[in-house]
């Protein structure tokens, strides 16, 4: 009997947990759902929350000597802190500034007025104060009016009809409301601590989760919006309350809640196209034989959080995580705690750290050899494939030499005269702009076969090749790039491997970084999944070839991504970004194939170059 009861509880908990962890919310949360708790305690009452377009602003009122004061307790009353000065006058000013609206975009504003002193006389005083301004507070006469919702020591339900209909009420879950007054219940609230002792970190225990889910469901079945008061003011709590369907989310930290609500659509991800993961044989992994080929994958802006976001979205599988040899790369440039892509790529391609923005130069701005220039005399061909413009900082780091990564005209000239056998990427429009309308003749005279149509690229044809496609083709995954990166890798492997003398290929997941800069988790994860799918194709090639070493790393991390929550079984996740810039967080190094053991440990990013060179030498 006991086991049966425990089983039923476990099944119930699992069903509740799954129902609140899909992030497939039917409710669209915006800042209109935000409630500024104890608003009068802010350094700028009303205005701090109103500047963020909060939907609910709370004021506790006390009737004293005929005046309505705003304070949490009567002992805190200050002479100038009246409801008239702190809330009435600011509301009137909002309407004057916003063409007859509380907010310019027409989003709603409600004042949640908590009556602290005797209910009926306090409410009568509030009514006398507001009636001359009915057009600002009565939704019946003005669709843009500020709704006044009364809480605290409100009169009994039977007395509600004695007060003006501009007033609405904050109900309670256990109360019953006759049909005649039901329309005046604006929302139903209750004390969070009656249902949970949770401190806002981690998650609810099953029994509390069941109670919280139950009370929210009960209120919704009655047809009312729901609010907890006293819930923890933390990001984890805001997210949990949204998952559970609470309609009003309260906070003591308006800017923090604003950040969460304003960016909800960009900090959640799910329903991604998944891909199968290749199962490596490990036959050549960590063997001490000379590497004939090296493929360096660079996930631009890709830290461990970005990788695990991809793992979650792909429902617990990642080609990247099949690799057994792990390292950690420290990415700082010589002039900054966090590198940019130019200095990061230069460290990987030259073995020397440099200043941010510099490409193929040391930190004194003298040109130094990049990896393709070092390998070419040995007969080893080199190529790059990217998902951005071919003059982006990362690909340019493997052929260019310039103190400023934005010198695109110089970079195109250096690309033409470089030791790269193959370059594939976007930027066709930029190429025409920088080289002029005779660009095809210019490239032909340099002995370069040029392709601007991916399907016209025949990898069986040898010779130096530029495949520079329109930016409309080499766009983001969300905008329809499709399987370009994976197909480009297949063609590149065929073309570079044909010489039989070995090759070096750099493949960049360029736009993972774009998602980090934009603080857009959905964008980032789609790029990460495409990057990983392409890695799987390289692993397949390496197992067949048995002489190919694969390294997967990043130039830096972008966004300071924190994974707040997720569900691996259904591929949903939620994140939060600390910045829209690069960070100094060290990045992972995964490796596979001959000499992959060289890439273990913790080291500076420039050491990856030296380890790659050793792969070609090692016997």
C-alpha cells in the first residue's frame, strides 16, 4: 500500500514537473506583467518603475489627519510622502507627456493600492481624492485609464457597491464572489509563504510545487489573474512563476525583472531541428603517428555554456562531446583581458599573442607567418570555410597581415596573394565593392578559379579556388542558410585531400558569436547545432582516413551565457547573458585522432598553433 501511494505521488510530481518545464508558454509575458512591490521604497517612487513600463505599481497608504500618506508602516510616515505627490501627480504627468496615455505604446498601468489603516474611511478619502480625475482612473470612460486595484484592509464584499466603480479589488483564493461583483475583482493574490519556503535558488520541492500549481490552477478556473506576494525576488523565481502561469510577477528589483521580461523571447530556446550524432571508432584516437591532415574547428564566441546549450537542444547528444581528449585554452590578448576574434585567430594561426584588432601581426605590429604560409613549402595545402564574410577577423587570421581587422580592401588583396588553396564564405557584395566590377578578371589573372554559385563549385577541379557567395546565401540558420556549412566541408575535404600530401582546414562557426552579441539564445543555439552537425561529418572522415586530427575550440566566449534551466528530454532551455561583449572566460579544446593527446591540459591559446605544427612532425 505504501509503495503504491509513493508511486502515485511520483507520477503526479513527474506530470506536474513536465508541465511546467517545457517553456512552451501560451501566455506571452511582457513588462505589463511586472509588479513593483513596495514601490514607494525606491529612490524614485513611481518613476523608476514607470520608466520601465511596469504594468503594476504598488503603494501602501495610511490615512492620518485627513491626508493619505505612503509608507509601509505608520512609523515610517514622512510629511512630504503623500499619495497625491508620489502617485497622483506623476500619473497626471504621464498622461500629459504621452498624449493621453500612461505609456506611449498604450500598454496598461495599474496602481495596486494597499490600504494599511481602517478600510472604509481610508477608501472614502482615496475616493474623494481621485473622483475629480475620473478620466485618468476610470476604464469605463477612458480605455487608457490607470486601473486602481485595492488590497489590504478593503471593505467586505457586500460593501463594494458603496464605492465608485473606478475601484477594483484584489481578491483572495478562498473567497467567493457573487456574479454582481465578480467583474470588480481585477486579480487574486495570496501569500507565497503559505505554500512554499523556497528561497528562490534551485527549485521547489515536489510537495510545495504541487500546492503552488494547485492554487494557481484554482484561481484560473475561477477566471481571475493570479499573483503571489512575498515570493523571492530572484531571476530563478521570476522564471518559475512564469512557467507555472502566475499572471503578475512581483519584484523588489525592477531593473532585474525588466531584463528578464523584456528579453524572455531571446533567452529561451526549444523545438530545434535535431541531428544524429556520429559514433566514432576511436581507432586512431591519441595514436602517436604523424598527422597527415588537421582540421581546426573554431566556434566563434563559443564557451562551454554555448556547447551545453547545443547539447540540451539536441536532446542530450553532441558530436563534440564524443571526443575524449580535452583541454582548456586561456584567450587573453596582449592588450586586453578578453580577446577579440582578430587577436584570437592570430594566436591560433601564428603561435603569438597580439593586440586586439591586429591580424597576422605580433604586438609590435610586425607581420609574422600564419599557418598556411608555414605549411605551403612542405606541400601541405590549406583552406578556410566560414559562415560569414571571407574577410571576417577569424578567416583573415589565416591569410592576412594588418593592424586593423576592418581593412577589408587590404584583406582582399592579401587573400588573392595568400597561400590558401581554398577559401569558402560570404561577402560577394563586399568583394565587388572592394575589387570593382572587373573582380573576376582580377582573380583570373591571379590564377584563382572563382565561384559565386555554391552548386557550380566542382571539388574535383584542382587549383586555387575562391567560393565567395552572396550574404543572402551565407546568412544565419534562422534566415535559411540550410546545410551550407556541412556541404562545404564535404567538398573542401574532397578538394584538399586530392593532392595526397596532406592539408590544413579551418572551419568556423562564425555566427555563434552573433547570437552571443545579440543576447539571442535561439539564434545562438541554431548556429551551435549546425556547427556540431558539421563536426560529425569531420569525425566520419577522420575515422575513414585514420591520419586526420580534429581540434575544436573557440577564439573567445561571447555574452557570458549562464544556463538558468533546461529540459534535455524535450530540448528546451533558458539562459541569461551577462554582457553583449566578449568575456575572458577560458574556452574548451576538444580533439580527436592522431596526436589528439597533445591538446590536453590548460594553456595559452597560442599553444594550439605549436601543437598543430607538432601533429605534422610527430612520428
